[in-house]
C-alpha cells in the first residue's frame, strides 16, 4: 500500500490528469506529471511537471526514481513506456491493458475473443480489405485504428469507393471499418477495480454526442432499463477482469434495437464520468488514486442525479461579427445547483474541451430542458 505523502506519477497532463492531481492532493499525496506540453493543465498544479516526450528515457528514469507508482490519463501513451516503467515501479493500469484499448483493431479482437457484443467490423490494412468488404457493412464508419479521439480520424462511408477514398485520405494507415448503426441512445459504464479484484461501479451515464464529441451526459441514464443496466455492468466487469485491470476504466456502449453493443474502452477516467466529481461520494479520480495506491475503493454511489455539459472553445466565438467573446459565467452561475469547472486552458480553439458544468438535480427526467436553459445563459 502506498500511503500519503508519497509521490505518485501520471503520464499525460490534460484535464483528466488535472483532476487526478486534485484528488491525490486531497488525500495528501504529491504528484509528478509527465507531459511534453509546457502549458499542461495538470502540470500547472502538480508538485512537479516534467516537460519531456513520453519515450524520453532520462525522463522515465527520473520518474521511476521519484514516484512510488504511475498511472496514465491519456490512452496514447506508448505502451512500451508503460512496460519500461513497470520494470521499476507499479504501473496501473498495465501496459497490456492500455495496449488493447489504444488500438481499435486490437480492441475489436479482444471483444471478439471474449464473445462480447459489438458492431460488425473489419480490419483494414490495405485497399484489398475494402475491395473484399461485404455490402452488409455499409453504410459504415472508417476509423483510424490508433490516435483518433473526439470523433477525429473518422469518416462515414456509404460504399466501397467512399471507403477507398477515406482510407487514402488517412494515408493508408491501419483502420477499422465498422457498420454505422441506428442508435437508440448511448451509455457508458465507469468503474474502478483494485488489485484484489474488487470492482466499484458508478451509476451508468447516458451520453449525447455532437459532431463526435461528448455534449451532454446524464447520470443515472434515464433511458436505460434495469435489465440492460445489469447486463452492461456484467460486460464491463468481464472486460476489466479479463484485462486484470487496476484503476478507473470506462466502457462506452451503443444501445441499438434494444441491444447493448460495446463501442470502445477507455483505460482511464472518462469525460462521461465528470459528474462523479460533484454527485458521488467518491469521484472517478479519487478511485483512480485509491486503486493506484492499493487503498480500499471508496463508495461510488451518487448522492444526487446529475447533468454534465461540456464547454467547448466554440463558446468563445459566438459573436455575430466573428469576434471572440467571453461566455457569460455570471449568468451561468445564477443556477444555484450548478458546479462550474474550467480547466485553465489558455487558448479556446473550436472543438477544444475548455471546461464543463454539472447541474445537480433530483429531476433529471427533464434534462434536455435544463441543459438548454443553462446553455442559453452561457451565451446570453
Ligand atoms: P472517439 O474515440 O472519438 O470517442 P467513437 O468511436 O467513440 O470515437 O465515436 C464517437 C461517436 O461517434 C460515438 O460516441 C457515436 O456517437 C458515433 N459513432 C461511432 N461509431 C458509430 C457506429 N458504428 N454507428 C453509429 N454511431 C457511431
Ligand atoms: Mg468514444
């Protein structure tokens, strides 16, 4: 067991890392962040920020000496880096788990191997794979096998020739081609698992995406019937168990034709788990700290229902003249049960996650109205 005031490390320094730092600090740990970005928002508040590439051996050696254990907040950390660190200190989740989640075709093979339902998909490594693809996979979505996020590196394709064009546009890098489903809705299971195999589930969130980016997340999921909740938790438990997973994990699901299908697995806390900061006894980030340090997991139940809404950089560009303007924080904060979180990013680019807010409520049934009302205040 690693007890405070030990120093723990995190690879990656975005907002997920920032909340990890905050949760670790609350418990009395010191935190070292490794992120090549000088402006890292986790690095800003960490005890130490190492500005170096994720495969910089000197930086990794230093991290291994300075930290008692290391976790990751960004799934594209090279798995070799995790393997290297694991030769010196505990690394949780393991390189093996992260390696599966950071590559869509390995992820699909994993789901296949364990008979876990998912959308029909094909690995694409050359044009030949597209020429041989069955008509039943169209309309489809071609997705880069690695390094895509927030809907980036994805293209909807209606037929083989569009698939070929998209594959060429992606410079013939390995892809998966997936059937495009008619979704009823989407949900995610966020869980934490410790080294004893104990698993704590947060209430399942229902997620609405806009242009491939999470927009609104409602917890607990209003549309999800009890039998699907139980099934989704069972699938997520199976995935975490098969990976011997230690840490916080998210499993994104599609619900299509009343059936659950796994979309993807995140080996880290998840945007759809942000409501746990304000609505649960223990947040997804505190669970990550606890699992990393070998502490007992906390109570992950919610004391309130919650509606979480992302604030993208687009909100800074809504002036009719195209000029930048500042969102109306004062109007937004006039909603008393609203919790505003801004990440400390300097540059508000369109599509960039700048912050989020969570509305705590007992009536999440009318979440769409509450979300619309809050959004209107934001850009009043
Ligand atoms: P990212 O890594 O960017 O989150 P996802 O694969 O989760 O990529 O895709 C982002 C969103 O695009 C999903 O949450 C969903 O709304 C939509 N989407 C992705 N794949 C499919 C599919 N096969 N059928 C229908 N919608 C999809
Ligand atoms: Mg996703």
